[in-house]
């Protein structure tokens, strides 16, 4: 059974940085594209970024370009999101999600999420 | 970017009702449309992918249809556990985008 466990969330001041991690188990991690999707309090779902299974390609939402960096370590079954220059509007629950095998833009299994609060 | 528009934004229904939610994309996405269910305080779950394929373990009362720009999620015989928020999402091309969500409440 696929399990994705996020960590690293917390409270950070505007302009600060945070690194989120996602530990994957129950799957051949290196075979799947992986995503971060976020949800601001009381709002809808907002896709942030995807990384290909090998890590060679990443696509970002405009809101994340230049500030966020996704990476993965397939030897450790780990996904990361480095977030810099954080803004109040980045406050959200951040979900780690694996893409489906047939089309990794389809969002298959979701983690439980980790909460990021950007506030002074 | 491809814009996704869901309607209605909320609806009230009774157990046993047939419920239909629509999703429209701002440009053609063929059949690259997925539906998710989210219950309060929980992560979303994939219900339907590529417009009409039911994810493993999802009850057959859920069905999806459509192609091009217009899509529909139907729940045939609403059950108490179906009261939730539903989102559509295009998987045609990044940036991936979601509809605004449809909240299904108990009438």
C-alpha cells in the first residue's frame, strides 16, 4: 500500500525559507512522477510543481517559479520542496502526491499534508 | 494556462438523489480530466481519471463522462459518505489546474 508522509511544515516569517520533505513507501518510488499540491485555508486545490520519475524534468506553477525548487532522492525514496522568499499567500497545507503510472499528470495517492504558515 | 470552471459551486441533496456536477475547460483537453473527492480535514482522493475511468475501489455509483471541453461527474444514488467537496482537474498539460470545487451538502 502506497504511503506518503510529509514533514517540515511550520511557521516562518515573510521572506523566510522552509524545506518540505515527503517519505514514500509501498511503491517503486523511482518509477513515478511526483507532485506538490497546496490548499490555502478554506480554499480550493492549487497545483505547485511536478518532477519526473528520474528527476530530470520539473514543471512549476507561475506562483512557484524562481522561489520554489523540487528535488528527489530515489535512493532514499524521498521528495523535497525547497521554498524561499515565502509570502503570506504561500500559507497552506502542502500535499505530496504521486502521479499515476499511465499519465503522471493524474494525481493518484495523496499524503496527509504538512501545514506551512507564513506570518510575522 | 487552461482554466477549469466547475458548476455549481455548492448543492444540497438527499440520500438516494442523483447528483450531477459539471466542469468546463477553457480549451480542449481531449479526455484528460480527473475528479477528486475531499472530505473535511482529509486529503483529496482520486475518483475518476481520463474522464470516465473509475479508480480502483471507487463505488460504481460514481461515473464520469465528456471529452473536449465539457465534462460531467454523476453520483447515482447519493450515500451519506458522499457528502464532500468534489474537484475536477485537467491533466492535459502543465500548469495543472483545478476547478473551484463543488460542495455537496445534506438537504
